[in-house]
């Protein structure tokens, strides 16, 4: 049986987070006999795993912007994409009796210059009363009778959110002040001040239940830049170390096995079955009987693997290819896709193919010399045809990761970028209309193959552990997949 390895650093991070604490507000205990025992309650949760119901949320766009929609993110899976639009929900704290405070947690990925655009806000019908929070940790409240703010963008020079990266945010607002945690760590005192004289914090806490709406991407005077959010949670009272820690199941880990977005996972342990979908499998199809058959075999390094033998019509060894149900067919691939598989070529066959997608008219292929090619709808390109620099090493296992995005492709060997379209797409037809054609092929083709027809046929290769993901892997994910599955 195959086992996966979890990186030791990742395990250490989880261990540290699980023992974190948040009792650092400097609050004094009330006199004996007068204690209030506040109860922490999750009042609102928004995961964006399904289509948004108009009964639960109102979606709007700014001038020239887009209405928010659910998209598939390479790290977090399904998320809410805000690009010139905002979402309005009923405030889950409305008319709720809060005691010691209010807490909000969520995943956020925002643009570099999004300092004054609100991540979220609580507001009344005409926005004359509002509480908003921005990526610069700007907490602002105004109404007809009172206003206050802390960490306005002109006052805090170092935003706590790294632009273009996912961060897990935990914000706690109490009667004494507020504290911000980013990725499980308390932000600096410059950003998360508990002594802002401009705020009446007890009044602020009690204002939340009076405001009927919760907004994402709306509320501040400045329109937010592009942003994605996920797993939004609103709590009555003060969250604990458990809620502050980066969630292991909601996307907090830097790496998850199999990678986030994986829809096809084939261990090739004496079976062609998709471990993630029992209805999908594969089969060996023999065109001409093979003298040395393609078969499962035991490998000294990786255990049971699949050995695809060389073959074509009229070849001395005959020809058989392996067909699999395509788990990416019909999936949303607007951000791209990824295919990863362990390959050990016994020899470097210069022309014949290892991995193939072929719908009968359009073909994509990859072989042991790093020859990535496409021909069909939208034209053709050849990447690294006959270029030995990007060849795999014969007799050695290599994890090959193929990323295809709407405007580019990437090829990783053992978690390291080996070549891409900018540097290695040496040949293309004049009418080649772009890499979206590859996404369309994966979206519509019924099968993928080992050793099937392109212009050529089957190259010899040992193959193990195949992953098909409905989003491209990031560089860190490609490296983590290699580190977790190497043997």
C-alpha cells in the first residue's frame, strides 16, 4: 500500500497553532459575584461552495465592474470573486445581544493597491451608519451621532496582507479595543491597536446588532480593487485560539493531499480506477497483440506501477494503449488545469508519446524528451521538439506537472519549473489562437490516454500516481506535491 508523506514543517506549524492562545486583551476581571459568562456563538457562515441564492444575497456591480461570482481558485477551490462588484447579506448579528465583543474570520486575497477599499462592512439601508474594515487594517465607524477610526491608510505604512496571496484573517472587536490576527499570528501593535482614543469601543460593539446588512467588497468611500474571499464567519462575542488558528479543513494548510481542486487521482496499484470517483476508470486496449504486454509491475522504488510498452501498428512488439475516463470533462476550467504524473522512461524515445488527450480530431501530447505538442482546433504548436535540454532522465523517476492556463503553459519537473510558453514554445502555426483551446479540449474530451495516437504512437514508460486538477498548481503546490509523494 502506498502512503503519502506530510512535510515535517507543515506538521510543526499545525502543532504550534493548535496550542495558541488569545487571552491577551489586558481585560480586568469584574468584581466577584458580578461576572458575565459570555457564550461564543457562530451566527453567520458563508462558504461559497454552491450557487448564491437571491433570497440570501444581493449581488451588485460598481460602474464598469463585474457582478460577483463563484470561481475556482487554484488554492482555495470555490471562492467568491469580487472584481468591481459587491455582495449584500442580511446581518447575522442583527438584533442579537452581544456581550464582550464581535469577531469575524475569513480568507482574503486582495490586490496590491487595495488599501482603502472595504473587505467587509456592516451598514444600514442608505449607508449613513456603517462599520467597515480594509486590507490596511483600517477600522472605521460613522453615523449621525458618532464617528471614529484607527489605522487609516495614511497612518499605517505596512499593510498586514501580502498582495496577491491568500491570508486567513481573524478580527476581534471588544469593549476595550480590537485585535487582528493574520494566518494565526497577532499583527503588530502599529496595526492592531487596542488604545485608539478616537473610538468608543463599547458603543462600537453595540452598534453591530443595529445594522441590518453585511457587505463584502463595499462600505468605504473608495471602491475596492480586485479581491477574493472565502469561508466568512461572523461570531457573537470573542473567538478562541481554535477559531484564530489557520483552519486545516477550510484551506489553511499550504498543501493538501491530493492538491486542492483534484478531480482525478490514479494510484495505479493494480487498478485503473479514479480514487476520487468510483464511476470513472480505465482499460488496456490491445490493437495488435504485444509480445511483451503492457502490465502492472513491481518497482523497487515506488511499489506497484504501470508499465506502458512501446508500440504502434506493425511494431515488433505490437501495440496496446491505455484509455481512462477524463475526470475534467464538463468541469469549470476558466482559471486553467493541471496534470501531474510520475514517469520513469527506460529509454528516451524522441517521437512517441506517454500522456495524450485526443478527442478524435484535436490532440495534445507529452513525451520523455519534454516534447509538448498540440494540433487541432485553433491551430498547432510544438514546444521543445527534439530539444534534449528538457528531456527526462532515462531510468529515473520524475514527477512531471503540466499546467495549462488561458494564456500560457508551464512544465515542472520534481516541483521546479523546467520550461514554459515564453521561453520554449519554439514553433506555432500562424493561426494558433491560444491556450484556451487546450482547456476546451480537456473540457470536452471523453478520455485521456497513455501511449495513444498523436502523429506517432506509444513510447515506453513506467507511470505512477496520476493527478488531474481543475485548476493549475502554484509553484509551491507543485513543489509540495513532489515532496509529499517522492519515495
